């Protein structure tokens, strides 16, 4: 069962490689399939390595919590700024594209496990994991806004070269990420060690593939640079730590 996690991860990689080669509604479906595969891989890994209780807690905290904060954000503008989802990604319960809460879980679990390799102690791990998750959004939002899947009413101030997304959105992600990770840290199963190679590989793949895609295939050089710097603060030390552990 633990080896089964590599199946959806391999499929995810193939879909992501194909993403720049398609367009229009097909590209939107590639996004949906990618998120579903990532969600399946993360939840399956949590269940098979930490047990059903931890898997359920992961879903409640990150999927349920992600949906709740997104619904709040769409309705009030807090904490990400005033934004709206288009219908390109499918149904929008309470104004939230249905795949978005799944995306929170997809990357929250790898971020949590990556932080466990870098930050000892519950508080340090929650802070690091929250940042590790929020840093991914420096890639995610520019790509998705460029495709028209959501937009902000007032995207100012923005990062230089990355219009369309207010800086406050990234700060909102950081705050929410830390809260979600602090809740996840309450579960002893989540804090336990395990065979985490698939999820650590997922985090590093997401980093490297995002830099390449933004810089070369999606014509988003500024978000490639910003994302490389932000997510690299976790991904690079993680890669070094894993490399050293092999020797």
C-alpha cells in the first residue's frame, strides 16, 4: 500500500509535463486532474504511513480548513484580499472552485513532512511548514491568474514583475498556513517519523518543475525568480539534508 503512493505521483508528473502543451479548456482539466492526483497521493501516504486517524485529521484540517478560509476570503476579502473564481475549474460551492480545498491538502502534507526534516520542535516545525506551504503560492497564483482561473479586484501592491496578485495575498497564505500546521502538529501521528520519500520527492519536484515551467514554458520569468527564491528557502536545504543523509 505504501508503494501505491508512487502511482498517482507518477501520473501527476506526466500530467504536469503535458500541461504546457495544451490550452483552453483542456488545460483547465489538466489542472483539475493534477490536483486530484496530488490530493490522492498525499492522503494515501498519510493513511498508509501514519494511520487512518492522522489521514482523517489531515483532511479535516487542510481540506476542511482550506475550504472554510477560501469561502471566507471570497465572501469578505479576508485574509487574501477581494477575489473571485471563474467557472473554468468546475463547480463553485460558496463561490470556491471545488478543487481548491484539495490543493491545500495536496501541498500541505509534503510541506509538513519537509519541515520535519529541517526544524526540530513542534513550534519551529509548524512555522517552517506554514512557510513551506505559503512559498508554493508564489508559483501557484501567478500561473492560475495568468490563465484566468481567478482574479483580484485590487491587486496592489504586487511583487515587481508579477501583476494581478496583491502582496497581502501571500501574507494571508503564510498566516493561514501556520495556523493549519499548528493544528496538524497537535496530532501525535502527524509528528511521528515515517517512510516519507514520496512526499519529499513531491515537494522537490514541485519546486524544480515550477521554476522550469514558469521560466521556459509559461512565459512567467518574474514569478519563476520570485518562486525560486521563496520556495528555495525550504527546497534547497531539504535537498542538501537528504543528500547528506545518504552518505
